[in-house]
């Protein structure tokens, strides 16, 4: 029998320091770095790759590839947050409420203009 505990499905080792990183229960991209140290592991890993970036051969290519992967991860995170804000039920409700408020304001202004025009017409007829 194995004495080591098996890794749980909801954690993954950090790509920099190796500590367990809690993962989301739902589907989505897994977290590659520690999330509790203000991005220090991600920055340290990136700095290490930047030092190796200009190395000749395979190490330099690998470092440049990881840099591209990090950029893509940042873009994906930004897009995910934007889509979630706009297309989540709360985001859609917020947009609908904003449109309803704008429509009500325009309608009130149109009614005011109509009433003023009616009064002007009555005054002119009198």
C-alpha cells in the first residue's frame, strides 16, 4: 500500500513553487500559480523565463513559448471577466434596467414636449 496521500482533484501544484493550488469546482482553466501571494509566484516564474528568453536553442524557445502562454492566459482571463459581467444574469438585468431607465426618461421628455405643444396650440386658438 502507498503511504502517501493521493492528490485531490481540486488542487494542483503551483508551476513555480510546487505548493498545492486550490482549483475551481466547475469547468474552466486551472490555476497554474499560487493565488494567495498577490501573484508573486507568477511574477517570479515570468522573471525566470525572461532571464532565459535570450538563451540560444531550446531553452530560449521554451522561455519564449511560456511567455506567449502567459500573455494568452491574461487575455483569456480579461475576456472571461468581461463576458461574465455582460452575459451573466446579473449583467443582463443591469443592462435591461439601464435601457428601461433611458426609455422612461425619453418617454417623459416626449410627454412633456407634447403637453407644451398642446398648451401652445390652445393658447394660440384662444
